[in-house]
């Protein structure tokens, strides 16, 4: 993310689909610590990042008092694709970096994530939002994190969603994801 901000000299919004906020300071870490559970706190004040938006967080920290004085990401609950698109339509036309942590997806659809959380997003709804982002924003980068690839179906789903974000895929439709696989 930092490399894109520096090398491209473009500003962009950082959108991360994740069941967790990944602010991480409640673990006793410092502002200079960097882990998979704390990296977002480092992005909040990074030059070149216009806004940080979490989509799908549903695991609140037990340590919320730690965060009261910090700049925090905008959190968009994931009820359905239409409600998420309504919340993010203000970024239409913007440069965006998309990060996908598969734990945002309900564990009934995807296994082998590092920290599964119940009541997640259906793959077809996530696909709809990712397509909207690709069609209405300029995706400057994307990543996939925290997938433990022990199951080929989990890997296929995660990689197809990431591919849809970055380049699109004529053979992957919302209907085929919902009806054939899930």
C-alpha cells in the first residue's frame, strides 16, 4: 500500500473487507508495532490515503477505550450489497486500493481463514460490491490476506473474488457463485 502511494503519487481510498478492524493497539502494541492485526492503525495517518473504509466488520474489540482518541476507519456494515453500495457511492470515480480478508465471508461458505466470524457476507453479495467498485472506481491495487489454503474450494473462491476486483471475469457471474457453488 505504501509503495503504491509513494511510487504512483496518486491519492486513493483504502477499502478493506474484513470481519475485524485490525487496529491492534489493545494487544499492548505500540504505534510503531506492525502485525496483521494492527496494520490499519498505521494506514490511518499515511500520506496519500484519503480515507480508510472497513466493509463488513462484525467483531468489535473488547478494548474499545484504547481507540477513543485515535482516528478511526469509516465502518460500513454489510447487510446486503445494495446497502453497502449506497454507503460507498461517494467514492465513485476515485482511486481505490482493495484489500480482501476472506473472514469477511460467512464461514459456512469459506473455510480456512485465520479468524472466522459468524454471520458474514454471502459470496454473491460480495461479488456484486466488488464489481461495482471495479466499474465505478479506479482500482490502483488489491490484495488477499489471511487465507490458510488447506481447501481448494476456499482458495478458488478467494482468488476468483480478488480477480474480479482487479480485472473482471466474463465467466464468473453472481448467479453461478450462488447457484453452483453456494
